[in-house]
């Protein structure tokens, strides 16, 4: 963790991933699929570092927020209708 590392509030994480704020809190407190969303406490507020969010979502350290959103959207779609095969 570096001082200059990008960090997101729980509300920003929820908006980025298109989920509810309560989902982000649940991921932090109890986790999902055996993984917990790590965070840091700064001035009484919780933040998720970019590296922590990438690790939670299974993304490489160099992934951008847009890549993260696309990957998670694909996972949501797969969960709803099943995996799609490229044609």
C-alpha cells in the first residue's frame, strides 16, 4: 500500500460495480465465495484501495476501472443466462 494509491469509498465501489451499498458492506463484513473485500480506515471512513478491489474481483494489478466493470457485467450476465459461447 502506498500513500498515493487510488482509493474508493464504499459508495464509489457500489456505483462502479453497479451493486447496492449494502452488497459492498456485506462483501467487506462476511465476504462472498470465500473472499472478503479488504478496506482501510482513514479518518473514521472506510476506503477500498485499488489493489484491494482488483484482488477481490480477481483482476490483474494493471486493470482499469472500465475493464473491471466489463468483466463484472459479463459475470452477472453469465449468472443470469448461463455462459455464452463466441460465434
